[in-house]
C-alpha cells in the first residue's frame, strides 16, 4: 500500500502534478513524424516521471514496440559502455523473439565493432518492431577518458536510424547543454527540452487537496511556506508534507510546517556541507551573490560587497560552480542554484550573519 505523500516511487497517471505539456511532448516525439529528444533537468525534478508516463501512454496505443532502457549512472570506461550496449541490445532482441509469431535470428555477438552502434536498426529491421532507446544519465559519457571514443562515433550511426527513437536524459544540466547545445552533438536527429518548474498554483492545489483528502486542514499561509522551502520541487514537497502528516494533529499549523522543515534539513544539510567543503572562498562568495539575486557580478559594488577578487576570478568561479552542477545560467546569463533546498538553506541559515 502506498503511503500518503510517497516520495520514494515514480508517480504515474493521476498522481503526476503539472507535467502534462512535457509528457505530451515526449509522447509526440515517439510517434511517426517525431524525432529523438534530449530531456534534461536537475536530479529529482521529474524527468523519469515524464518519460515513463509518455512511454506507458504510447505503449497503450501502439503494438510492436520495444523499449530499451540503458542506465549510464555507473559508467566509467568505453569498455563498460560497449559491454552494456551489447547486453541491452541482446536482451531487447530476445524479448522481441519471445513474442514473435515468426522468430528471427540475429547473432549479435558476431556483429563487428564497427557495426556495434547500428544494432538498433538491425534488430528493428529483422523484427519489424519500433525501438525506443531510453538513456538515463547520458552526460556520463563525458567521463570516458579513452582516445578511441568520441561522441561523434555515436552521432553518425544513430543519425541514420530514422525509425529509431532515442530519449537522452540527464541530471547534470550544464553537461547535457554542453553535449547538445554547445557541441551540437546529435544536432540533426533530436531536439532538446529542459524541464521547467511546475506552476505554483498546481503545486499549492496539490498540497491543499492532498491534506483535505486525508482529513487534515492546512491554511493557504502554510501551503505557501511549503512551496517557498521547496520552490515547487515535488520531491521536496512530498517529503515536507509527509513529515507534516506524521505529526499527530488534525490541523497543519506553522509550528508543524517548521518542524517538518527542520526534519528535512537534518536529512539534507550534511550533503550540502559536503558540496561546500571543496569550494574556494571566492566560489562561496559568488554563491552568496547568486542567492541574493545579483546579476552583474563584475560590477565594482558587487565585487566589494561580496569580496570577489577580480573579474577574472569571478569568471573562474562561475565556471567551477557550473562544472560542479551547483549553478546553471539561462539564455540571458541569469544564474540560479540547481537545488532549491540548498538555496533555501544558504539564504536562511548559512549566509545569515
């Protein structure tokens, strides 16, 4: 039985809050006339929710479809990648064969190295099925330090596979932008989509109605407090709501919400302190400026107020924070922290003098 405000499972169906547009976009990409898609957003922002729901809806309408999920979370070497690729391709071929009226036969182990990344089109051609290849943490391919591997090796064969749909997802937004927007890998075969924050109204309505359905009363002020702490990130929202619900009171008061906040911070602050441990003073000072909403980091006033060493030092700190995936910059060069609770803690605790 699912517990109220379950945050350890991927939501599905009616339990998904505010991702209809993104789900529809992924669903559309999978169909005829669609294209492969690179979807990125911070960890626990809802990428897997969107992808799984879109795929589930697609499978309800289409037959002869095989989904090949490839998780690159632990990837370190090119040998690991090719071994994982072969294993997953073989598993997909075997699954298609089990359900086929006329079994086909492909000796995948005999496919030469130079044809390795053509396997999806070979399998699809033999089986007549559509293949959807769903990568998780795709940016980890950047960790491979091997002269014989370059991302362009994948771009060429995959771009020729018009009937195959690739879903590239990743939690390191800056790394994914580097691959798909700066280096323009897979440019001709896929488009990009970055998850945006869920509409505040939808998040607040979820909190209100969920507590009401559980027989608890929560006022608008307390709902807004939960939203402020979480910035609408549903993973944090559900944790806060779960902690509120665990307290034996029929009314969710500000004391209840503050206690839930303290419980949440007790869990996550050690992780935040670990993030800060290896940062330089200049990088931490730049974080302070970002949290305060500063936009022009190199102005004389900002550099003096936040004790930033120099314009060159600011540029190096920006690069370092982006590389650590603590900060992302939008098209207008506005900075924001990738983790909303980290930002809340910095603003209300760490940088409070």
